C-alpha cells in the first residue's frame, strides 16, 4: 500500500514508531558544535492532511546571540549572510531561543499522540549536534527531540533521486530552488520539509 492509499484515520503516532518527524536546520559560526556558536535555528513539524499525506507544518525560528566563549568563523558568516548586529535580527539568548522553538514542537508531539520528536535534517547529525550542545550549555530539561536518532534526507534523497546535495535533491523532487535564499535556516528547513514529505508520501507503508 502506498502512502497515498493510507486512510486519513491512520495517526502519526503509528507512522514512525511513536516519533513525530520535525525538520530542523541550523546556521552556525563554524563546523565544531563544541567551539562555534549557534546563530539561527528553524523547526518545521511534519503534519498530516485530510488524506493522510505528510505535509510541512508551521515553521518556528529564532536568531540567537552567540553564547559567551564560543567562536565565529568569518567565513561562515560569508556563506550564511548573517549580520550579527543587524537591527532587525532580533536575536535571543540561547535559553530563550530554545524555549521559543521547542514549545510548538512539544505541542505538535502532544497533538499527534507521539512520545517525542525525531529530528529530520539534511546531514541531520550536524543539526542535532549543535542543538544538543546548546541544550547542554543552558541545562534545558524539556528538549523534545530524541538525543541521537535522526531521519537524514541525504540518505532518503540519495535513494529516491540519486542526489545528496540539498539544492539538487529539491530540484530532482520537482521543486524550485533559490540560491539567493539558501543558507537561511527557515528557507533550508522548509525546503527540506518539502523534500521529506515528497519522498515519504511515495514510499510504501510498513506492513
């Protein structure tokens, strides 16, 4: 049975062993989650439409003040285009930013009757490692994500389309890609969510 044939009454809690897929993308000050700052995070819960198909939910995002003592590689800012002192960046401290992003994720987990969220990302462990490092720094006790399991769209897109680069995978899935908007946490998370839903909806359902 294909996902398109699944009854609308099949709950999310039965789709992924009780986990709710939530797409996350982070923008950072480098590649070392223990040394470089987390600068931006976006999360997109995966929802079900009236036909029981996966669709991206509402995006939540936050810009972050670099945590004290962490480094920022200027080359990373060149790639992301982040201007740390931009007047409209409205950055939050790490704890406040995590609270802002985690609250709707926990609400989605509860709404779907799932036990916790599982991070979906493109090179997902990169995002998870930065998220876990921030959680550890602030001592956050209500992290809704599984601490080490992920769904990686690099693998999914490699199997489905023979593409592992996000831009090429998104285009192979039939969506447009804007190089100008890329490397924003919101844009990349939303595009990754569309990619995940397209692949998951075409996949045979578990027996």
